[in-house]
C-alpha cells in the first residue's frame, strides 16, 4: 500500500566524510568562434621568484584568441574590480604577447618561440613578455613533458599570425557583435555619440562646430581612387577645385594631399601635410597650397610650415626609449645597492621625448592663437609624428576634445581616419620589428601629463587612458587593427565574401570600434572613466574647501624653454622667427640660459602673459614644460609591480572620496528637482534615494545614512587593475624604488635640477 502521509520537509543532510568532493572541471570561458588549440594540466603560475607560497595551480590553455590560465583555487581575496566581458583575470590576448620564451632549467637551455618552430627540449618553464608590461611565468614540473611542449609551441605559433585574415577579430567580429539596425543605409550604432568621420556629414558638423566657413568637404578620394591611406572624405579650402587637388596629389608622398585638422575662432587653421616627392617642385607646390590656405583665412594671414621630421625624435628613437623604460620598470632587479633608478629613468629619454612633443605643440599653439596665423605641420608620410602633434595642439586649444566624447572623436579623426599605421606600429603580425613604435602610447602619456597638471580640465580619468592603451592589444576592434580606411574596407569585403553574405546585406556589416565600450565593460564599470573633479563650463573649482578658480603658480622664465633654432617657412620662404628646435639640438635646448639681459621675444611675452592669468579650464591650456614637471605615469608603467601597489592608498583614495561627494550632490539635486513644484502625492518618501542606481555617473556611490562609511578593503594604488601574478620578479622593499613609491622626494640628477630654473 502507498503511504498516505507526504512529507514536505527536505531530507536531513548527513555529513559523509568518506565521500570526496567533486573535482572542479577547469573549462575556459570562450567567445563565439573561439576554439581551444592546446592545453596542459597541473601547471603552476608563479607569483614571485622568492618562494612558491603564493603560486597558483591550474590549467594552461591556448585558444585562437588568447592564452588562458584557469586556477584550481584562487586564494587571493583582492579581486580586481574591473570585470572584463571578453577576458578573464588570468587571460592574455595573443596579440598582446611580445615574446614567448621557453626554458629548460636542467639543461640550461632557452628559446624564443615563433611561428612554425620546433622545440628540441622539454620545457620546464614558460615566460610570456606582454606588450602591456606584464611578465607571466609558468612552470611545468608536474605537467607532462609532451603536453607542456605542445602548449608552448601552440602559443608561439598562434601569437605570430602570418596574415591579417588569421587574426581573431577579422574572423568572428560579426558573430561577436549584435546585428545593427540601418538608418539611411548605414548601421545604427546604438548608444554611441562618437563621430566616426567615415561620412561627409561628420565632417560637415565639425566644420560648423569650428566655424570653418572657408573650408569644404571633398570626396575626390571616394573608393580610395587617389590615395590608399587617406579617408574617402577630406576637408580642403573652398578656393581649391577638385581638379587641382587631383593634380597636386601627384606631388606628395603616397598621394596624400594636405588635410584640414581644426579651425581657430580667429580664422587660423591647422593643416597636416606629407612631404613633396620631387624637391624640384617643392617651392611651387608649397606656394599653391599656402595661397589656398591664406584665402581661407578671414584676414588673409600668412601661413607657417613646421617640418616635424627636423624637430622631433623619429619612430626608432621613440621605440628605443620605450624599450629602455620598460626594461627599467619591469625587468631589471632592484638591488639594495641600486641608487640611480631615477637617473636611469631619465637616461631612457622617454620623459624627454614626452616633453619635446608637448613643447612642439605649445609652440604651434602660440602661432595659431597668439599670432593668428595658419600652421602646416609636415612629415614625410603624414602618418606618425603629425598624428601626435595635431592631436595635442587641438587638445590644448579646444575644450571640446577634453570631454570624453570629444577625445574619442579626436583619436578617430587624427589617428584612425588619417591613416596611422596601427597594424605596423603595434606589430600585430610581428613581421618587422623596425616598423614597431609606441606613438599612441606616447600620445596618451602626453595627455596624462596635461591631466596631471590640470586635473579638473578633463572629463575622463587616467584609468580610461590605461584601458584605452590595453584595448590596442585586443584584436576585436578595428580602431587599432588596421593601417588605413581602405585596408579596413577591403577586409570587410573579404569577410562578407568568405562568409557568403549577400551583397544586399553588406551595409549592415562593419568592424566594431573600441568606442563601443559595452562590448568590454558593464555600465557600472564604464563609470570609472568619469572624472569627479571635471569642471563644466561656467562651473567653479573647489580647493581646500573654498570655491575658487583653478589657478597656477607663476614660473620664472618659463617661456625660455620654448626657444630653439628651428627651420620654419612662411608662405614657402625660409626666415622669420626661428622657434622650433631641431632634433639634434634637443639636449642643448634643455640647458638654462644664463645671459644677464636680453629682450623678450614675442613668444616669450605670449607665454609669460598666459601664465600670469588664472587658467580657464574651458579655454586654452598650456602645460608647464620644465623637466621636473614631467612625471612618470605610474599607473601605466608600474601597475603590475606588486611592490608598487599601495594597499588602501594612492590616488584611488582621493578618487573614492570625490566620487562619493559628486554622487551625493547628484542625488540631492535629483531630490530637489522632485520636490520643486511636485504634488504631495509625488513627494519622495523619507530615505528615498535620488536617481536609479544604474543611471548614476560615479563608480563609487554615496552612502545612505544607515550605511557605515568605511572604504572598501580592495582599494589599492593600481585600482582597478589586479597586479597579483601578472609580473614575476624580485621584491624591492627597502630599495630606492620602494622609497619612491611610498612618497619619498624624487631626487633628480644635478643637470635636471639645474634645468628647473629654465
């Protein structure tokens, strides 16, 4: 007989110690289209070289997109707060790998792996040197020698793709991104306001915004019939006919006709230009271009040409400086006797080059704003140095580009659409190391220097700049994947052809941009990009509890740092005021001038007058350019160093408090808006918060009255990044670098301290 009583209580759980817990299945998180190529079990990820107590055990996996390590049990309580949608905490994109090194300790052998290489020994260690300055070390003591060898060979092979079509992003981007609705035949990029400058309407709006009435959008390069490296739409003087432009294009490198960048409200224009191929036609071509630009100026002002190849370091010098500073910050051990770490940072010349680009840009600002003349910046290919200088000049002159959307449009306009060779400079295919150069990182460092001096003038944070630099190594975004718009379009067509997508559906296809941050981060994580100190137009700045304008200290003889002996051309003729330094005289330019008395030049008076006034955060901004004001960007260069990670300290503590204050102010404003003119029925209840949580702009939210106001225990100076296990090195406690990281006085060399008076 069936029982008549049915129990609704769960059965009593009896503890059976003899039963072993289920084994955790270590499986990677894969994107659509991502496949596992090879893997090895019982791998140890090394945290430091002193002991093995903090090391992690797990599975090492190589896919066609990334290298992934899945720990058996992660003992670290401090998780990074930034949750990436595409990458896990222990994942590295294959394009982020600089070198793949295998080591056999017993035989004393070491080999750098590449594509289609053989490995004649069983590796006991794998060391991954990453382009974002991480160093990862894995040991195979407990792993099978054959599986260890295979996973190492797979990582070495897949990190060196032979062709652009083999990069993960060019294979699955349509699957990763959701289909887009079409508006007037174009994909509707939802949630975005950043102009892509891939259509004439974006350029028209920029012309209107800058009041460049004497300039027009030109489509002579439609379908890239003139130059393969230029965009389809460019801006040229109204007085210049299309037929003349086609003729002039024959005289320039890669047929790159001069490009309009920006217009000052006084009518002066910033133009970028490639070199003239034939020296015999140089003067005649310059005169024609200068005449057209002069006619576009309301006062018919003269034109100045600055040849950046003669004033600034070349791409090889920049690459060498970056290699040196990377070596200093990540690879070199800091011994107790090492007392010249700061001097070696200076000797790398990286900060010197950062200062040189800022100084060159400030000089061009003087001509555009102070002398009311149009400026042409010229470089041989117009695709490297011009990108940096044109962006910095506009950042100093136009507050629009210091907003988040404005900055993204600036990068899109002056780097992506202007044809910066990201594929070669980032060396995604690892074909030619001589073509590699961190120009975009140099630009971001220059931007950070300005943010460091004027923290309330920028809407975005240094965490945003760091995340943007990291995005260069994720091969899913067209922003940093191609060297020109034509290359991007060709790969798009190739993708549609390989996937057999009908031509009628082609307008719905496009490579995702890095500006679509929702593909990488949640809405809450994106609030880390917002600067709580950003001063809106007409707003005041709060310092030490007092409301006042953002002020600067006067710098004695600051403008003397902007004097040089450069080559300049006015309306095609050499002469006039020589102010831009040649590259060979860069070091002598940093030395102080001890002449007892001299007349101030017009540029000196201009800068002296500007620095004597309170800074307008929504106007012209000029950085202080003395050597001691060039700081090391610690969040970028030292974020993976465990010893540089200050627990519950660093700039993030100030960011935490400021975010809470801003969020509290926004909540109070929202409540006031609800109270104003509201009916009794719509009056907020006691304790009701203002806006919904998902609409709040700050990452750190204001506390409610009932919550304890204690800082979270995961705050570190490297927030929102987690340095644990991402850089294997010796400890540096008690050394000069540890003293520097803990706030000690930065002792510069005697020469640099002497230059402080310049």
